[in-house]
C-alpha cells in the first residue's frame, strides 16, 4: 500500500510544483499492537490509534527522506521474501533510549 501511495502521489506532486508548491511524501511503517477507537470527550471525538507502535511509525516517518518508506524490524520480517529492503542500520529516534534498526522499502519482488 505504501508503494502504491507513493506512485499515486507522483502526479499530484508534479501538478502542485507547476503552481509553485513543493510537496513530498515520506512514510514510516511499524508492525505491532495499537489501540484503535474514538478518543476525546463528549462534544468532540476523533477516531485514532495510540500506542508504542504508532509512535515508532511516526518517528520513522520523521526520519524518512522525500519519497522514502522506512520500516521497523517487525515490518521488515513480514516483508521478507516479497519485497526488497535496504538496511539503514540503527537510527537514534526521539523518545527511544536505544537506537532502532530501520530499513528502507525499495520495491516488491
């Protein structure tokens, strides 16, 4: 899905560049458990996801360069044999005491 999102974004990026805006799409993917639901209070609810895996995906997204898709170790294992990934080594991510191994998703096999 992330690769398809990048492909669908490319023409949009070109159209916005024609009117003077520079847009890029970076994606972070982490695999694990999260809590999903409506969060908020009586007069305002938002459907959202919370949990450590959501934070990790956001931190990977922050580290991704324009057009990059970064994954954690669990997502990489789930993609083993169906995608090409490049190891970026451990990244120092905000909120994590230890560096986190990260991988760049390149293509599906």
